[in-house]
């Protein structure tokens, strides 16, 4: 690494590269395309940020005002902001300009930043395509293209946008592609995007974080709030990320916790950017003890001191369980994941155990439900959705949507192991 980058790394307090950094960075510096299979928290952001900055510094070029040299595509605004923070932190002793563009905020500040000329552009797909078609940016001079969290891109329905963006890029470029999982769809997208890539995989697919203690708590649905409040009476649950499957449920749980005097925020797609940034900032600082999130909203959260993950609802996709519990036990720390499982969620739990090849330990508690623990067949699956005649559509119906919570961003930098003092 060149001296300005080493100084920045030292300033961030990191001394030893993570496994994926050690494996992949040399290939990136050789100009190879990279296919990285790695979960969040492995330090993959530095895999592309550091070598890209070094190669740009070693081969300076005139920047076209309308076209960046680097394009990083991220699925969520939180992740895009964190990547932007990483470029700022590691590039602090260099003179490259970067900007981050995403939806949910006004166009004008982003257009103004692009008009002044940027070397590095970090973007979410929708806003990038929007500004491209408005003629506010060009992509003809992109030398380095990074597609981060490609599996989440597909989950969020961005596959057509991604393919459209790929068609806008120069054929001659270096491409880095990162995904936590490697499905058939991911393989097809990677094959379209990469040229003779080097595959770097630091952990087997869909394995959970080894240092995370996992517990399942069987409970009837109507007792989940009581069980959750009972768990949160324990002071060692200091920094808790709690997951629900829906935005509506996230609001309801946050409302219950707040009414019981627990500092809590909710973060999901219906929140404004300022709300999301405030919630994350409060959670990171410790002002908020519990952050309630949906799977998509939490994908960009990269905070080292999360002590516990609570699955208030078991995810219906087992891969999401891996992503959820991977939010704790980071940067060498240990962590605990509690899963509150009702009878109708048992099939989801069994799918998780099959995927991860583990049997999750059952935890006894005062609200334990034998009915839930012993559920099989139809009783272990959600009831079929019923037709809501008034609305004329399928749904479980019922209830007004609550309004609660906020949101925020944090500064990235968890890419190198901290020095031990």
C-alpha cells in the first residue's frame, strides 16, 4: 500500500487485514475482476476501496466533469452512505472527490455535486438511472465498477436496473462483484458482468457467525410482547437489533417498547432519509437501546457493538436469518441471537436449521409454549391469506398503520481488525 493509505489505515486504528482483504486485494491490484462471496462484517468494503484509491493515485487522469472514474452500486442508501464514508476515511490524505447519490432526498444537491466533477460515485440504482436519463451524468470514463451486495439487489427487484446500468458502462473496465450468497440468479448476473474473474470466498455459503450464541424461544404469538419485555429486563442486553418481517409490525413493536420506557426506534423503507440517519446515529451512540428493523432496512447496518439480535419474527427465507444474526459478534466480539418462534413459524425455523446445518438450542422461559415447540404439518406454517372483501385484495387485514421510529447512518471503517490494547 502507498504511504497515504497506510497513514489513513493507521488513523482508523486498524493494523491487520481481514482474511478476505488478505486474499483479494493483491488480485484487485493486478487488475483482475473479482467475484467475492462474503457476508457483511468480513471487511469487504476495504477490498475495493483501498486498491482502487491506490491505482487511481498511481495513474492520475483528467476527470471529465460529467463522468466519474469509479462507480460503486449499492442496494440501499445506508450502505451507499457507509461506502462513501469509507472512501472519505481511507482517502483522507489523497485529493480525490467522491459523492453519494440515492433516492428519498432532493435531486438538486446531488446534481450540483456531480456538476462540479467527481472521481468516485457511489449510488443506488434508481437514482443513478434517473440522473443519467436527465443528462446530469455520464459513465463513459468509468474504469472501476463495483456491485456490492448483489444478492440483496436481486431480492429488492433491482435486477433490470442493474442490467440497464451495465449496458451504460464501457466494456473495458475492472469489475468487482460481491454477494453473501451464490444462487443460480447471482451466477448468471456475475457471468454477464465479469471477465475471467478470480473467485474469493472466505466462508462457506450460508454459515452463521461462529461466535454467535443462538437460542430459540418457543412462544405463542400473543405472548411475544410479554416475552420480549421480559428479555429486555436483563441489563446485559445493552445494544439490541430486533427484526420483524414487515414495516407494520416494526412500528407496532417499537410502540410497545417505547410505552414501557425502553429507548427504541424503528427503521424501514417508509422512513425518510433524515429519520433513518437519526435512528442509526442514536443507536450507534447508545442513546437508543433497541433498533427495530426489517430485513431490507437493516442490510446497510454495520455497527460493531451490537450485543444481541432478536428475531421477533422468524424470517420466511432462511438466508435472511444468516444476515440477521451476522449483525452481532463482529470485529472479534461475541454476541447472542434470540429467536421468538410461534407455532406457525416452526417450518421457517426448520428450514434455517437445514440451511445452516445446526440445531438451535431451546431456551426455557416463563412463557414457553409446548404447542409451538411440537407444532408439525399445517400447524407449523402460516395460515393461508384470506380475501379481504372490502379491500378486494388478499391480506390479513386489520388495523391502522402506526407511525413510529426514525433512521440514520454511521461511519464505516470496520474493515480492518482493531489493534488490541
